[in-house]
């Protein structure tokens, strides 16, 4: 006897509400063994491979690659062969067969579904009717009503967006919203930036694109890490009142200190960039201004001050920007931090970081490496309340106290903060602490653990 | 000669006749074939005639049981069963004429006969009313709506005399003194109670552990208590093994948990379930696939079968076997054939059992919600706390509300009590709208009505009850 088993996206970890189907390892009709890899799902910024909870045959894949499935949402129907099947009881008041409960072998037990109604699309019949008329898949529509209920206005909005997609964006405009860091050090040649496509004015799309649409344009779906970045950035931009403050730092002494230490660490296989020094200086700044080492709890309208120092390092990975986290940076030496950043960087590029390593930061540092620029307006790694942008080091003549011109290494730091909860003066004071530690790096050794 | 038709519909029940009317509305030309009478099982042998009789016996019962208390003493013993049958027949006739009138007004043509497929685009219609006794039909599209048939049981085959079907039971001109019922499903309890009201000694034998298997257990239990109070005898988990006919009546041998027993009766009503009417429909010839279970024709959400252009609706297509689901499916099939983007997108199909207490259910039970992985909570509000229930001499029963913790989304409601079938639609509406318990509680319900129960049970769910002192809560597991 066979039984159709409906497998839903399990709750993979804290706070994960949805995942994107990156790759199916099976197709409809395939036989499948219990624990055989079924599908790769991207949650937040980590890839998770989900094994099959059953042995049987794949009946239907309910999500396409690239599609986002909510926790509790239907992933796949498996015809589970074996004695488990039973004939359905007469159905009363419910047209659908009862859904099989998650078996003990599923990756995670059934947990309280975060989406109301277990991820069911909430739309009144009138909206369902209109969606059918317009050919809109309601699962793709974001509802603005209570509990995410979809309204007719949401459909109108969606269909306008759909119309824009029909006359798609022209060549992506390289607009850097959030600078990326190069782990190899501020001077290493690692040009990275985050291109974000901006739709052209509708008039352009309508007139120019209509005649020769095809070969002049390429449509790139927003998927995976790119989609996560897009959503995060939009949320950050929509919620936080961002204020950016820029300071110039004379890092001549730091350059000398690093030069001296670099070789010694290289023998131990550790590459020493400026970042570990900046991390330590930032920790000092955060200790002096605890309000900067915090995140917003919007739901409760509270600021959560953190008494630990987990520093996120925005980094370029093949799929896009990722933010691995150096945990408890206040309790680690510069060497340890250097080694850790190197390791996170290498594994980040290989896509081998875990969810834990990519989450939980209390403050974020972002750098453009060799292309460091003069200043930036870093977008907050929401819900964090502050972020530091690091720029390139340039050699310039400066006046010494005796009035003579001397060569100096100068670097700008840009700090963005959420002006809802932090005032500009806090950012300025924070940056002055960071500045003083970087201009006189020996202070860092006084704080050394 | 072959008749070329646009859309052939086999079956004139709720699925078929609605599809015909909707197709015609959309500018298509349906041709409907019905082997018996328009309206199908529902109108001719099911919901409508049984409700006509049940209404009559309820009226009789009410006056006899509580009329004196209310100042309306019964006018004597005069139960006139032939008049009751006449009343039933008049209802059916009116309803049939109604469908025929609608057909004429919409230009729907129909023919009496038996239709079956002869290929993916052809069928044949046979019968004494068909010119020449037989006609070949070629169609552009076809909707199969042949419904379901009542299953028989070896050794208990209906004979029209001692062993009766639901159809026979609706035509009785005499109230049987002792009525045995094999099957405690919907028609078993409905017609059983009807005859008990009219004076029969009724015994129900059900194989499963509860009456109306599949129904929320609380509702089923409430019904059983009420039937037993009325003097009916109910045996659950009981299996009939043989039937003996003797000059003194029928002896039904039954094995129960308590051991074997012999039940005496004058008539046996056999009602052990229905099967989709796929017999002699030519499905194999046309290549129409059956679903894996239950003998249904396999359909998708657009009611399309495995053969392009052939659709199936109603009892033939999938459970539950209820007319209102067939209505909707007939409509969907018609719209799909007419090229509209129509499909089944419903969250819940309500159902009603016409007993005292009336049982009405829609959406998920607490058990089903928990099986789905939802965190749900259920509360129960008694009829006895409702003013209207007292005024109507109907204080038995309760309404249960199942909703999701946190979101407060309404997931289901299950009621046993007077008029519950009338207000269950409000909960169906709430479910379709994605409404919350707060929405239900925040809607003013007129006082005094039975529908007020929903407002009360919603307030109870929220922990803000006014007309009960102590919340009655049951959590999943």
C-alpha cells in the first residue's frame, strides 16, 4: 500500500522563517531513499541540505528552484511505499486529505509555524478570483493586511511590478550601497562592489525597449544571497534613520607597527591586515559608548544593549556580500583575530560557513579594500544600530607640530548610525576613541588580553 | 447518425445541472444526459426529500414533546403519513420544475437516457426515451457528473420489501414498528431519528466506534446521547453477520464487543456508504484514469481528468460527497471549458447532519489542526447559556471554535445544536476571508438569535466571555 507523504520545509534553526530552494537533487518520478539528499535550501545566508524523511518515489516538487518557501510550506510530495499507508477516513467538512504529521526521522520536529495558518496564503475569495483573472500566483504576493492578508490593492501593486518586469531593467547600474571588505588587507588589490540593478524610468523602457527588446537586454533573476541582501538593505533603509559621520585618521604609526609584525606572523602562516587592529580599536570605542553595541527590537520598541562584542566583517563572497562574525573580539588577541578573519574569509569564499558563523554580530565593519574610496554612507546591518566603513590608506604630506611638512599615512573612517536611537555626537565621540587607538596603536597593547 | 454537441454532460445532479447553466451563461452549448430525473440524488432521493420529511416529523415531535409546556397542546394522535408523503412529493416536483424552467430559460437541452464514453471525444446515449433507442454523440468537451451509488452488502441485498435503500425509506407509506438500520452514517442517523419521532423502535448498527464516522468525536457523542435519550438503540463497533427472515419479522445477527446478539425488526434499512458511479461509464475505453483510492475519477484542481477535454465533478470526482461541493465543482469545470482561469481554491467545505441536535462542521478539528503542525486551541460554548435557545426550547448542545494561537486565525467550528447548519456558513466565510477570532467577536450579532453563539464562542476563545462564568478550554495534546 502506498501513502502520499507531504513534506514541508522544517524549522531549520532559530528565527528562520523561510528558505529559498537553491537546487533540487531529485525530480518527479525519481525513487528516493530515506536520508538521501533531497534539496538544497538557502536560509538567511547559509545553505542547508535537507535529506529525504522517507523512502519512496517523488510525486511532485512543489517549489521551483529560486522560489522562496516559508517554514511549514509544502516542498515535495513523496509516495512513501511500505506499510505506513492507511485508507482515508470519510472526510467531513474538509475536502483535502489529512496531511501526514512529520515523522520522527524528519530533520526537525514540527515547531510552531511562524506564518499564520501554517504558511497558508491569506486572501479572501474576491482577491483569489481577481488573481486568477490576472494570472498572478498569490504565493508570490506580499500581503499588506493583518496577518499578511492579501488585498486587491496588493494585487494592483504586484501587477504593476509585473508590468515593469515585462519591460525589464537595462544594464545594471553599479551602485554601491554597502561596501565589501577585502580580507587580504586594506591595500590588497581586491576590487569588489555590490551592483544593484535600478529600474530605468518607465518611459525609457516603454519606448526604447519595445522595438528591439531581446538581444539588447539580459534579465537576471534576483536570487539567493542577492535576494537576501536586497531584502535586508530595503528593510534597513526603510526603518533606520541613517546618519553618517566621517573622520580622518593618521595611521602612520599603525603602518609601522603592522610592517614590523607582519613578517613574524607570516612565518606562522597568518596574514596580518589592518582589520584586526581596527576590530580592537572598535571594541574600545564600543566599550566607551555601549549604545553603539546594540540592536533594535522593533516589535517591542526596545534597544537591546549587548555586553559581548561580536564584530561582523562584511566580506565579498562569490555569490555576494556575506558578514561572518568574529565572536567575543574583546577577549581575543590581534593574532587570534587575524587568524580567525583569514579562516572565515577562506571558508566564506568556498561557501562553507555555517549559519552560526554568519549571524549574531553586534556591530559591523565594512571596507572596500584597495578601492577604499574617500568616504561612504554604509547601510546599517539591520537591526544593528551602527556600522563602520573603512577607507583606503593614502600617503600625503602633513604639517608636523614644528611646522615642517612630513609624509604621513592617512585613512578615513565613516560611521553610520541609526539616528532614531543614537545622536550624532555619540558617533563622533565613538569615532574619536577609535581614532586615538589607531593613531597610537600602543594603546591597544595596554588593553591586550 | 451522430449528434455533434459542444459540451456533453453526463448526469443532471447538482454537479451536472449547475455546469450546464453556467456553460450556457458563458455562451457555450451544453447537452445534458440524465438517466433518471433532473436534480440527481440530492433532489430526488437525498437531501431535499429527507429534509422535507424530517421537517414534518420535527414539527410533529415538537408539538408532542413540548407543545403542552409551551401552551400549544397536540391536536390529537392524528399522524397522516400519506399526507406527509404527498408533501414530500410536492417539494420534489416543485424543485424539478424549477430546474427545467431554468434550463428552458437558458437554452440548455437535455435528454433522458444512459450515457457512456466510447472514446476521448465520443459517447453513446441509450434508453427508451432516446429516438431509436440509441444515439452516438461527438463532443468538444465532456463533464462526467454521474454521482455515486449506494453500496450493497452480501447477504443483506436490498429487495424493496424487507431490506430497503435510502430511496425506499423515503417512500414508506407506513411507519415500521421496529426498524433496524445497518450503518450509522449520515442517512442512517437522519432517517433513523425521523422514524423514531414517528414512533418506530429504531436500532442502529455501526461498524466504526462512533456514529457518523469522520465527524468530530464530541459532536458524534452528543448526537448519540440525544438519540439514546429518545429511546433509540445504538450499537457501535458492531458487525452484522447474517439476516434471517421469519414470519415474526427479521432477525439480524450481530457481533459486538459484548459478544454476539440477535436484533429483531420489521424492516432493515441498509446504508453502508456510497461509491463513485464509474460503472458502465466507458472510462477505460476513453482512457480516463481513476484516482488511487476510493474509486473516484482522478481530477486536478480544474476538475480535468487524465484525458484532455474530459472533466469530472461531484461525488464521482472526490470526497466529500456533498451537493454544495458538487455545485462548486460543476461551476469550475464549466468555467475552465469556457476558457476562464477557474480552479478549486477553497479552504473549507462545510457539512451538516440534520438530526436533533443538528450537527454542523467546517474547517479543521483540533486534532486535524494539530496534525497539520499548527498550534491551535479549542473552546466550547453551551446552547444553555443562550437566551434564544431557551425561548426556542432548544438548550441542548454546544458550539466549538478552533483557532490558531498567536495569529488568532479561525481554523474551524463544530457545533451540535439547533440551527447550527444555518450559522456554520459564517465560519466558512471567516475561514475563506482569513478572519481572526477577534473579527468574529467584533461583529455585532442580533439578539436573540442562534448565530449569537459564534460571537459568544469567539469572546470565550479570547478569554472575554460574558455569558458563561468559566471558560471550557481543551488544548491539543
